[in-house]
């Protein structure tokens, strides 16, 4: 009996020792199984969502959406749609005097939008650019187009200031001989106002010149021709004019409200009145 009880003691001690050693191992195994189970239940995170979450964590308050998640910050698609605007500032190369009231055109063509009016006897900056009969000027840092023939290097006599002289012209005896008295008045007035003129056409056997009622004022340049036409038009009532023809355009007293009207092409510079101004008395 004593041997039997003695043999049971070591066995109970061994059991307790086994329990103490096994318990931590069971705990570790249970935790491991739990962790493994949790890992198996964790849903997969899409790469795009992960990027958005990391961006939101990195910059609190930044709202992202699927459409902007992959867009580079600091860029805008709308910038690609902004049209380029030409902000060219015209450079003046000189100045000219105006010899008549000028429409300020946006483009160098007759049908262009008119952005204002430039008065007679004003000094205006030019760029030196021309397009046909138009010249580019600078108005408030903006490019505008005017009729080039109305620009002059020097301040010259204008229709409003020239007046009407009745003094005989230096070489006018040959011209006046075939003219009507009213035509002589026009001839002397133009001769006094424009001493640069030196050639005229008086009475002859064609058209309105047959009876000495018409005169051709031959001009050295289109600028002078325009000034002569402006002078005659400004004084049309006092000079009793029936018509004025210049630069393929005509004014008549019968259609005075229409101003100068375009004429059909007659085939040459002289026939189209580009080298002279024609008038007929009423």
C-alpha cells in the first residue's frame, strides 16, 4: 500500500507540470487561429480606393471621387478649351495728319465694322502697315484701319479752312477762255487753294466738257486728289456744282443724300478718275 501511494505522487506532479506548459501553447494556437480567421474575412481593397483613402488621410478635407481619383492634382481639363487671344499691341512708326473725317475700321475692308470716327486735322500714330487702300493707325493702343489717302505728312489746308478765292490763276488764261463764268469761279477757287496743281482739262469736244461747264483737275497723288474732292464737296453749294467724280466714285446733286457712290469700271486709271478730279457746274 505504501508503495502504491508513493507511486501516485510523482504522477500528479507531472500532470500539473504538463498543464502549465501546455496552457500557453494552446493560447498561442487559439490566437493564431483567430488571426488567421480574421485575415480570411477581411475584404480586398481595390487599388483605386486605396489610393483615394491614402490621399484623404494625407490631406484631411480633400474630397475625392472616382472621376478625380486618378487625376493629377493641379491640372484642369478646362484650360485646354480656353482659346488663344491675340493681344498684339501695334507699334507706331510715325505720325500723320488727317485731311478728312475718317471711319476707324476694325478690318481693312469696306464692309468692316466701324469702331469710331477720327476727325479732320488730327495727328494720329501710324504703324506703316497698309492693305490695299487702307493704312493701319493706333488708337488707344488698338489697331484700326483708315483710308490711306486721307493721311498727310504735314498739316495742310482743309476744306473747312481753305476758303474761296476769286483771284486769277498764274497760268489760267488758256483754260479760262473756253469756260463758262461759273466754271471759271470753280477753277480759280481750286487753283488758289491747291497751288501744287499744274495741269487742268477745260472745254473740249467730249462729254460734259463740250459747253465749258466741266473741269478736270489733274492731281500729282491720290492724297492731293482726295483733298481736292473734299474741298469741292465742302463748297458744293457755293460753287453751284452738279457733280463731282473722283477715284471711281461720283456725287450728284440729284442724288445728294446718297453721298459718293461707286461707279462701274471703265478700263483705265484716267477713265476711272484716279488721276484727276472732275466737276460740272449746275
